[in-house]
C-alpha cells in the first residue's frame, strides 16, 4: 500500500490521494476496469420506484455486491491507526514504482498537485512491530536489493507512532546488521544513499519499504519536491542537460561577483 501523511485534514487527503494515484495509475497500468453491475449502480440515472418492495430488495442486494467489489479496487483507503496518517491499500500494482514515478514527474515539472498531502511513502511489506518479528521478516524482505550479487549504499529512516515498546536505536542497529550480513559490500551512506530503508511503525504494525532517490525527492515530500533548488544539480548532475550543466558550473560575471560580495558583506 501507500502511507500518506497530511496536515490536519484526513478526509481531503484521501480525496487528493485518490485523484493523484488514479491519474498516474491509469497512465502506468491503464484505466481501472469495473463490472457492468457496479457501473450501473454508480450511475446517476436510476428510475426505480422506492415504494416497490422487489425493487428496493434488488437495490439493497446490489449495494452489498458493490460494497464487496469495492474492496477489490486498485486503491482503497483503510484505517491507519494514527492521526494525520492515511493508508491507501493497493491491488495489482507496485507501490514503489508508482510513487517513484509520481515524485519523478513532479520533481521534473515543479507542478504542485496537492494541498494537504505532505509525504507519500510506498509500503511493500508489513510485519508485527516486535524486534524478533522484524528481524525474521527483513532477512528475506531485503534480499532483492542487498543480497549477493546485489549491493548498494543505504540509510535507514525510522518513525514510530502510538508505539513506545520499540527502541529506535535497536531497530536501526539490527536492520543495518542484517543488510551487512546479506552482502558485506553494502555500506551506510547518510548523505546520498542509493537506497533508503523506510521503517514506519504504527501501533503494533511495522511498515517497510526500500526506496530510491529519497534525498533528491526531499524525503518523498510532495510539497518540497516541487520547489526549485540548486541542491538538485549537486545531488543528481547526471540527469541535467548539457545546457543546464553549463549554467551550473558557469562562473559569475563581474557584476554578479560584485553583487554577491556585497550581499555576503551585508550578511556579515
């Protein structure tokens, strides 16, 4: 699924999430298919006599069926167990690829598409939030990224909500040890790692994912990723065009240099 944080408006957050995920989900995976029965129920043109008992029964049965089918939709909001956190359950898609695609597009276009959504984190695995369960689960969960012959630089980011029985330091130490045991060439990099292991604990559930470009995409924050900054050029120079590279390394003109010195002097 996808874990989304927001600022005090969960209902609007769910609406924004459905809109954004629906837009990019259709682009990557094609339009979502619904049954004819469900489409008829969702249509506004319905000429049924409410007083007719048979029609009322049919309507009720139809609504129950639609409710059942709705549970199998591509995106479905479920109770997260924490304030200002929305969880969207996904079906038939890869959350990491979808969220990475959204952030990559927003980072490139700098087009703001949400108001209340803050961070959007893909969740590709869950287990009980107890150290033994987490160790056992991650030994196989981390394999696609870190087990020989795979390797990479990594960092671990940790957040716990409504949970006090798990130690942040212990979790990071144990998980880092597991990554190291899968391949000794896996190294910690806190500045710009290839992979970021996301650990989100809510009550007694541990949500896990391994994401790319965590630093470049501003910790997967949709509000921050659309802001322009020179840091982007430093973090990912290979993605810039030749002209952009020239602009980045182009020395200051005499006027710019003079102006820059004045500003520095003023700041002092």
